C-alpha cells in the first residue's frame, strides 16, 4: 500500500468516492437496523439508486481509464471491479423485486449484499486508490472529481 493511502490522503475523485462509500454503508446499515417494512423499502430505494449511480459514474470516469493502462495491476483492478459492480447491481435488483422486505430471506440477502459491498469498497480504497495515485496527477484526479459528480448527477436524474 502506498504511503498516501496509509496516511489517509485522498485527492480529487478519491475523496468523493470515499464520501459516497461511507454514506451508502450508513444507509444500508439503517435498512438492516429497521424492522419497519415501509421504512426499509424507502431507505433501500435510496441505497439502490445511490449505489448504482455511484458505481456507474465511477466505472465511466475511473475504471475506463485504468483498464487502458500499460500496468497489468491497473487493468486487473478495473476488470475485477466491473464484475463486482455487476454482482452488486444484480443483488440490488433482486432485493428490490422481493415483496416482503422484512422477511428472513430478504434480510439474509441484504446482509450478503453488505458483505460483498464492504469487500468491494475495501479493495477499491486500497488497490484501486493506490493504482489511481500511481497513474494520475493531482490535477487529473481533481478533473476526474468534477466529471464524476456530473456523471452521477445525470444518472440520478435519469
Ligand atoms: Fe466505489
Ligand atoms: Fe466500485
């Protein structure tokens, strides 16, 4: 792990991504902590919308640069990340389609989603952020932050 990650320095888009990760994790925890069906549904709708927009915008702005890198580690991170985004989106849709959001089955699936998400975020903030720091200047990371916010806003509107 690079020194910047150890020190918790996150520049440009990396700071934005980290903020989103924390916000979505808190929201999903609130879903799991609730035992009220209407509240779970409302909070989960936000988790699904936010996480899908985050993942798609992140893939467009960050992953699509890393997968064209000369460095194998950067390409592999992006390819693996894409697959994990697919798994996450699939589970978000399954959970959304299940009618009873307070059933034991629903709760079990939501807990697995939380585990997969935390695993994904952990790798992204270590391997992914390290690759990004290695590949892009501070200025590029700042420009990517602006693009990320624009893309995400478009996705949330659409
Ligand atoms: Fe992310
Ligand atoms: Fe991601």
